[in-house]
C-alpha cells in the first residue's frame, strides 16, 4: 500500500469534511492529449486492483493510474497556513496548521490577521489532516457520469457537475468529453 498526494479545491475539501464527497474524476492527460478528430481511443480493459487501463487506438497503450490502485491512500493537499490564534485578551488559543476550508478562518480578519495562505500544491505531508483510501477505480468519459456519481462528487444536483468540472479543469473541457479516472474512496 502506497500513499500519494492529491489536490482538492477548498470547495471540494469542504464536501469531503461534510461526508458529501466519495469520488473524484481526474483527466487521463496522456490519452486526451493524443485524441483528436482523426485519432481516437477506445477503452479495452481496466484493472482497479493494479490501477491500470488499456486503450485501443492506432497502437494499444496501457495507462497506469497516477493516484494508485485499490487500497492505496491519498493524502489531501489543501490551501493552508501556519498560524496562531488568540482571543480578545491576547491569550493564545491555537498555534499550528490552519485550513482555508474551515469557514471560520476564510475571510474573518480578526481570526486570520497576517496569515499567509499557501496554495494546496505547496502543502507538506505533515500538515495533512485528511486521508482517503481508494476503494474503486474505473475509466469513462467525463460526460458519462451518472446522477448518483454526480452526488458522490459532492454536488447536490446532477446538473451542477458540468459547471463544477469546468470551474476546476477549465472552460470547454466538459464539451471535449475527456477520458477520466473515476476514483472512489472512503475517508479514514
């Protein structure tokens, strides 16, 4: 069993903490970068136990899931700060890691004076507070998401998912319908 980092936006970390997010979809960049109107791939096989997929195209190609295989652990990288909280009497109430996903800290200048928020990509493993264990991996086109999967992605309603996808991955990426890793997990 290996541990690997995974980035989540503040909104998605809040969904994880609330227990509303049990799946994530991540683009299979190598396949999507090669796919165009003259050259495309079809999925032949997925093996979640070993974390790989085989695509048929001009030449068959195997892809290893960069997030791991069944049983592996994902440690969540999120926006963070190192800081100290004091009460109105200047008595220290906390000194350590702070997380942007905690709404109390986000925009309240009294709770976050001088905190330097760092992007999730720079989060160190020792600051991680959320770990996820992979329970399933599959491959599909992003537009093939089911209603139940959209909810497992942290959306309240199915029709919200395309907007969420584009807010994270970029405008027009929904319409290109890329191949994605569908990773299901449980919070540890």
